[in-house]
C-alpha cells in the first residue's frame, strides 16, 4: 500500500516490490503466484482494516443518520489517487479475466459493505429515524451512487472533489430518507 500511495500502480512491479521488501520477484511469485493475486490479497488486507473501522463506527452509540454519514465518509476516497481506491479500481479492472475464486473473494468484499449498510438502514427505519424504504434496494442504489462519485474522486475528475461529493450524497440522503413531515432527518 505504501508503494501504491507513493508511486502509483503503474510503477508497482514484482521486481520493484521485491527490492522494497528485500525479496526476489521469484520469491514473491512463490507466495502469491501472480501479480493479480498479490493485488487481490492486498485489497483484502486493506478491506479488513476498513471493515474494522466500519464496525467501530457503526456500533457506536449515535443516531443512525450520524453513523450513516460516518459510513459514507469512510467509503468515499480521501482524494485523487487514494491508495485504497487505486488498488480497488485495478483489482476490479483485472477481474474481467479473474477465476471463480477471485471473483468470489471480490463479492465477499462488496457483500460486507452491503450487509453493514442494509443493517444500518433497517435499524434507522425501525427506530423511525428514516422513512420506510426497502433497505436492500436502497443500499444497492446508494452504493452505486457512492461508487460512481468515488471513482470520480479517485481519478481526479475535475469538479468532483471529496467535499463536493459528500455534499451531494448528504443531500440525496436528506431527500431520500427524511421522515414524512420532517425536512431531512
């Protein structure tokens, strides 16, 4: 992740990584079998860290909307060339040729985010903090919105910085989840 943050993925070769960690590229290939596997395992490691942070944010004692905003903050990249998102984009791009095991592992990554979001939405609805929506369908739509905006931030698309995106998402959430008779709960 440090190499991705410092140099970008285009300069991440097995030879360069081997030099960085004091191993030969052959030794790295012995453990990871391919660059694709190395990248996927690195993404899984990064997602594990994000999953722990997400769990901490979602289980704290706070209103559901506050925790939803924290979920969104964690989801959206920090900015152009965010190393986690750079890696995520590369792994997904390479997944076109991935085997079934790699695809299942990617589905597991996405599934964890989705399940946590569905649970949070269902809790907010049951407590009357959000208007009634189908939590699974809403989560799928919200994640698609977040993915689209996040890609724009990660690639540095002009006019879509993190603050701009967070404003759009919060406005969408206010309009979509505000309780009937209440302006943006």
